[in-house]
C-alpha cells in the first residue's frame, strides 16, 4: 500500500502539472479518488 501511495502521489503531481489541479497536491486522498 505504501508503494501504491507513493506512485499515486507521483502520478497525482504529474497530473497536476499537466492539468493544473492544485487540489490533488493539497489533498492526496482526493487525488487518489481522481486517479481511480
């Protein structure tokens, strides 16, 4: 699970940079929902 969270965090950061979602960086949990 820790690895998954790390990957999600990295992926979320990339998505934020690509789409410009600051919420993802501010809320990792929300990012997990968006990624899923």
